[in-house]
C-alpha cells in the first residue's frame, strides 16, 4: 500500500488525494440540524413468558414405557427409585447433581484440558475461577462434594463434637456422624412447616446457635450454613442471616463454613427478596456471601454446572486446616492440582461456576420451578412454600394423611409417581433421615417430602407440563396409595440401596400392583 502522506492533512480517496484545507468548512451556525431528535420512549410491550435462555444443539432420546413395564421395573428395583435403570425413566428428577447439560463454552474449554499430573494449566484456570467468586485463599479440588466434606471433617471434626447447620443434607450428616460427632439442625421454626410462607426459610435460628455456643463452644469445631437449604425445601438463606451467624461465630471464636452447592441460586433469591440487593449482580452478591465465611465445601455438580467435581476453599485464617486437608487430599484423591479430576473437568467447572451466575439463566431457572409450583397449587397438591431454587418439594404427609410416618408416605408417593408416569423423584423423609447413627433406633423425620429436582438446562416447558399432568393423575388415586416397609437396609445412608415393598397388597389399591 502506498503512503498517504501526512495523515493529519490529507486523506486518500481512490487514486486522488484531497487536502483537508480544500474541504468546505461547516460550523454550528450555518448547519441546519433540523428538528431535535425525539425523546427516547419506553418500549411499549412487556412479555411475560420466561424462555429457556439457550438453544438446543444435541438431543438424547428418551424411551416411553407402559404402566405394566414400569410395574415390573419397580418390582425388580425392590421399590427403590435409586435402583431403577436410567433408561427406564422418562423424566428423571431424582437429583440435580451432575445431571445437567453443558454449554458450548464448557465443551470448547474441555477440548483444551491440560492433563498434566501436576501444575496443569487447567488447574490454574479452575483455581482462579474459584478465587474470583469466593475470595478465599486456599483452594483444594475434589471429585465431588461429599469428598470435600469427608476431607474437611477429617481435619476438623472429632468424636463428641457437635456441628450445627440450618439443615444438614444426607452425605453431610453421614460424614459428620462417621467421625463420631453429632450433626445438629437448627433452622428457624418456619422451616419445619411446609405451608408457611417466609422469604428466607433457610435461615438459621440465632437463638439456638447462641445457646449452643454459650453452653458447649469447646465441642463445636465450626458452624455450617447450607445455601440453599436442600433438606428444608431448597429454601434460601438471607444475607442478613449470614452476617448475623458470622457475628455470633466471631463472638465465640468459631469458624463459619458454607455448604455452597447452590450459592448462585441463593444469590438470586437475595437479589429478588432482600431489601438493598435488587440492583446488585448475582456475582457481587455471591462475593459478599463468601466474604462473611471462613471457608466452604462445594459440589460443582450443582451450581458449578458440571457433571463431576467439587472443592474446599478456606481463608488464610485456616491455613493449618488447609495444610491438613492437602495431606488427606493427596492420600485419597490425588495431587493437589487435580484432586481426582481430569484436566477437562477442571476446565468445565471453571466456566460453569461463572455461567451459573448469569442473570438470564438464574431468572429462567427459578421461574421454571415456580411454574410447576403454580400448577401444583392449582391442583390442590401441598408443597413446601414458597418454591425453592432447584426443586419442587411435595408435602407427602399432607397429601397422603392415611399413611403414617412409620410406613414412609413420601417413599410410597415417589414410587407412585414412577409407576403412573415414569417420573423418578427422591424421598426426603423418614427413610432418608429416620435411622439413628448407631443403626438401631428409628425416628420420625421432621417432614415427609418428595423432591422433584430439575437438572440444569435439560428439560423444557413441555416436560414440566407433563410432570404436572402426571401429578394430576396421581391426585385421583392418592387415597389408594399404600404405605411401605423396609425389608433390607445398610447401616448408613440406607435410602441409596434399601429394599422395600408395600405393607400389604399392591402399591396402589385396585391397580394390580
């Protein structure tokens, strides 16, 4: 290309050069600007439909089964939905853990996964992503959340300890009890009543926490908060409560650990429901949440939008604990820069943690759950109110009042949902939480719930409409569903592998099973 000369005075137009000084001068007094531009008007339309904020590139077929096929599959699985073959399930709402769809950005990043044993590039991407959100100094990768729990509890929990939480979920509780300690639930009273509306039913009861720490501080290695509160209906914890719990912990010199599996969904609820946060981004809210804690455990299979992965993150104040965790990590998971994960898994989580905080995604995610909640209310089906972030929780004790807790009404309802419509769900009731740590004493769970947990970015509105249609069908035979009894069980986490059967006759009276 030929030189254009002095760029400040000459401009090339084709083969002819025109001097700037030869151009006519136009000033504001001689230029007719015409009528002023109209003021910007508000867009006159408002669309109520919340669409899926993604398009679908890859599909996987699902298989329609008949009623009689499902009856046989249920028998073969010993009336335990965990033991069903996935290919025999039409809509799988057993869990939202590791079951979602990955984004194009995640797949692209996974193709660049560095599989070096130590110091892989993918590890540094992962570590930076975690630190950007949590601000915590020490990051230890693990293959999933329960591994993070086991390693942290190995370092901090001893026999006779008490670990308070708003509500422990199953593996958290089991890992604490495996250390010879007590997992104590102290949610606010409203959390125990499914029909009660409260914007933050995941909050911890501060009075009970203060009493525990005043009476037994030496037995409390740390306090936990689960966001959102999975066992309590996917209910969020307010920022106010996080701050208050942290203040109580500071007063007694006890660390605060966050079970952060659904931190992004919790951030969205704070944005929507808590005064002063409406104009904040989910990312900034999440960062503030983590700023009030001393560490966290995380299953990246939830709000990491990954199929596998997790981590422990700890503040500088817990450096000694972090060192102990690293030693245990190397012993049981792998080197500290991969923690049992492939390089492509580390890349997937690094992207997913940030995608989970996207406002359009979170709006769609929460709206999808509320959409099914509205259908349940219209049908008169009792659920935990208000709807949570990742699942609908059916109040089986209220829906099936003829079945006592000793006959596991939520388990029976979960089996009925599969039998009638091919929907797999999970019981959160007296099968999951009724067996005491010594494996000998049965107790009634605080609530008898059936959780319908939606995988992320996987199902569309028509799938949800089908779920509602099945629930309407179950409603017509609810009074005929029979209770269950356990015929075989392990000593811990029995819901994963127990064998059950109806207490008498078939599962649903008059339906031949």
